[in-house]
């Protein structure tokens, strides 16, 4: 299978310095957050890569970097073999790139314009990219898109407030699919939904992937959902990937201590009564990340080397993991 | 059998509006024994939080209790005057809410908020209240409690704030704790810590807990019994294990099937088509009938009561007809 998306050493730094006057008067230094720091992965055509991690680990920043909502500070994103950083220099290339990748956002209440009819919301990308000019054809196409996500053709005359959360998220999906993209970036698409509605949306996403050969980057903090939808899983901690593996492998044999901790921490409906051993500590402040391996203050296997030297991603029997303890064979 | 600590009998909560009265809770009955943890689950708008609010006497006007009774240790509390209810709230019923930031006052130190609560409800001196506050913070696992006491809520992280809120709820040693989505705003690794903490402290203090959440995983791990709510009614209630593994109500079956679990290999999740009805359009008969795959003629006209369905009790005519189990 061919690789559709490849990311090499991607990084994004945000300047969160105090205002200039404060820096001068109070002698405060400039401050930077390394939201994403040296990420490398690739996604093959028709497959789903899921990124998981807790809030503040940089998952959403990766999503925004991939679709071009943020400029990377360092590194490259290749789409279908072409460097998107180079493509962006030409407006025409950028447009065609935008057509081929789309994004689904977390909150279906905030991502749809409340003053627009569904027809305009779903039809906008088609019109914007000059794919369909004729109104009658546009209506047909929008109707078809709405039906493909389980809504009715007549729904195009309604406004977003007339729909429930799950239906709104389907409208977002229909809009994202309008330009027949190959790659969809889904940033927590079901986190704002109730479980029964989440099941509807996840089923639709899987059906569409099968029918249209879509490639997904699926971002979520819910490991059970990730296990359900993904082929490969990347685990992020403080802006870095700590483990990247095939889904079955990752859930059967998690290597990195953070992955193990996450898997232990999820309350599961089939484990009623079983006691979990909650890991102590919290995610550190990204402004002052710990030295060495960022996870070492919470890690039960940390030693002196972990506190000093940042572990590199190494491949071990098909799994990429960044951990000294695993690489040294200590765990 | 011991007398239940909390009894809710045929509780009905209404919201009078200009366009007619909305029935938000309809015929809710359950009880909680001392030291028991009862989970209340359901999707948004099912009325879980409202049940909690009715019990602690904090219904937002124009919402009001239209019928039914709430008894705490045999004493009616739903019709008490405001001042008397205020004395019970905090003293005998503690509350924990979803967002730890909005349940703490940002302008007061943690210590002041804790000692204020203790002094309001317990006959102790100021010094004693302070040492009690320190002990509470230590119990909830906050390191360097003595120094932290003089800090403000913004100096605490989300998980730490929720610990403070739990300490506040436990400050006057209440008999009952109403916890409304206590872990929803937290990350999974912190969530596990908070759940374990809540469980341990309630056991130590012998408090009964009503845990409101939409997360079945949290329920499975924490509760003794669970009530599943749908459109302002209880659809099924029973021991946690039985509700999860042998649900009788078709809604519970659908709800359990729609949750992706860590050990399942299904290609597709079970889905319940449609969405929960709005309060102004609750169908006649069983509220779940338009979405139910096993709907019968009777379901459209007659509302089912909670009926014995083996280990659980379910409000479904299939149970009455003996078709389930």
C-alpha cells in the first residue's frame, strides 16, 4: 500500500512571552511552548492512524499543522509524495491541496454557521472550489451527500439549530466529504456526543472509509474509541510521540510506561469491581517540561539516565517506542 | 434490611413555561442504603443532574417539585423551608459538581473556604477548624497541605481542585454525597485517581453516594447499583453487574452495545437510531417506543411501571409479557 501522508520531524513552537513592556520592566524572559516537538509518522492510503494523549499533549496542534491551519516551526508534511511546504508557495496548488484534505472538528455546535442553511454549509466547499456552479446540480449533490451520512434530502433547507448534536456532526462530515477528499483529519469528532449517538457517527465514518477508501487521522483521548476505529495508534505525551504501533500490538503489549498507565487508567464496563492502580502525579506544565524523558517524574521505571537524556524513537520488533527502559530491556 | 438513608418516592419535577408545563422528571423512585454507592447514568437531557439538584434542594426556578417525596433518614426534606434546607445541605448532604473551577470561589483561599464550611456546620473553634481542614486536604492526597491551605484556587491544577472540592463536600462529615459528573472535566489518568479517592473516603466516612455520570466505565468500577435514566424516567435499576451484563430494558441493551469496550472485536457498534426526545415532545406510552426495535402496540399507549426482571427492575412491557429472560 502506498503512503498518503508522511510527516518528518514536525515541530510547532508558540510564543507565549509576556508583553514587551512587562519583559522590559519586570525583566521577564521570552517564553515558548513546544506544543509539538519532532513528530515523525506516516499514514498509508485507506488506513486510520489515531493519535491519543491527555489534554495539552499537542494532538490538536498536529491536526491543525497537517491541514495547514498552522505553519510548522520545523519539519515537513508530505501529501501524496509532495512537500506541502513547497506546494503552498503557489496559490493554485494550495487550493487543490485543500480540496484533497478536510477536517472535522470536535464541537458540532461551534463549527457550523448558525445563520446558514445546511444547503449553504455543505455546498460552500463545492462552490468555493468552483466544482459546481449550477444551483440545481448543487442541490442534487448536497442531497446526495446528506443521504450518504444518513440525513434526509429535505434537511438541506433547515438551519443547524434544528438538529441534534449527532445530526450536526453528520452535517460536518457531509461538508468535509463534499470535495471528495482523500484525507480526513478528525479532531475528537465524537467527544461532544452521547454514547448512543457516538456509535452512530463512528459507524458512519467506518462505512464511508470502506466505500470511498478514505484515509483518516483520528484524534481522541478515548482509548476505547481509538481501539474501535484505528489501524495504527500513536501515543503522545507533552508534544512528542512516545509509542507508535499497530493497534492490535499496542493494546495487547503496550511497551512505553505511559501507554501502560493510560491503558490501566481507563474505566472499562467489563472490568466491574476490579481495582485499578492509579498512577500518581499529573501532566507537568508544558512551559517547564522535565529534563530528559518528559515522563520520568511519573514513571515507575525511571533512573538517572531518564532524567538526563531524552530517549529517541527506536524500532523494536515492529513497534516504535521512545523509552530508555524498554530499549535497555529493563522492562 | 436496614432502613435506607435516602428515599425518593414518585418524584415529579416540572418546569412551568409560557408554552405549557415541561415534565422534566416523571415518577422517579429509588433509595440508597447507608454506605452504598448508587450510580445514575443516562445521556444528556435524561434528567440525571436534575434528580441530584432536587435532592440537594437546588432546583433552578422555575423548576419545582410537583409531586412525590424525598426522605433523608426517614425525614422529609423536599418541603423544608429554605433556611432549614440550608442547614442540611453541607452538613448532612455534601455536593460535588462537575467543574472544580466554578465550585470554588476564586477570591478566597482554599483554607478560608474549608474553615468557613466547617465553622458553619460544626461546633468547633477556629483553630480546630484549621487543623481539621489540613487533615481533610491530607486525606484527599494533597501534598504540603499546610502551605497549600493559604493558596487560591487558580494555584491548583484541575485534579487538585477536584480534590479540594471533595474535601469541601466531606468537611462536615455528611451522611450522603451527591456527586454530579465529578470526573468529566478531568483527564483519564487523573480521573482514575479521583474515583479511587472518592471510593476510599466514602468507605472510611461511611457516607452514601449518589454518583451522576454519563460514563458507564466509571459506573462499572465504582457503584454498587445503577439507575439508567431516559427522558426523565428511570428505565432500569439494579445491581451494576446485572445491568451491564444482563440488561432487560431495550434502551439499556442499546446503551451497553453502543459503548466501545477495550476487549471487543466488533466491526460495527450497536446503534440506537434517532435521539432522545425533547421535553416538550415526549411520546405517549413508553418514552423510548419510537427508537425501540421491539416496540409493541401497548408501548405506544400505556406507560410501563418498573417491573421485576430477574435481578434488575425495568420499565418495559416486554418484561411484563415475560419475553425478556
